C-alpha cells in the first residue's frame, strides 16, 4: 500500500505502525509518530492498523545544541 511519511509517499509492505518502524529501521527510543496530527502512543503501535493513504509524521529526537 502507499502511505505518506513526512510528506513523502512510500510503499509500505506491512500493516501496523510497528511494521513500519521495522521497515524504516527506526530506533527503539526517541521516536514519536503522529497520524493525521494525532500522536499515537507507543503502546498502540503493534495494533494500530495503517490504511492506504495514511499520513504520518515521524519525529526523531536529536542531541546537540
């Protein structure tokens, strides 16, 4: 299916947010994900089903100043 991640369309082979984090090789910590401007708690990632055209914003924490 095609979804939008940080304003870029990608082809996604899985079903859940957890599947997406694996596909994108995201770190275990320091990541927040919002769908349609609503933050999804990490506890929901394994069960939250993505749909064709889902629009996600992924934010990664960064060190520095």
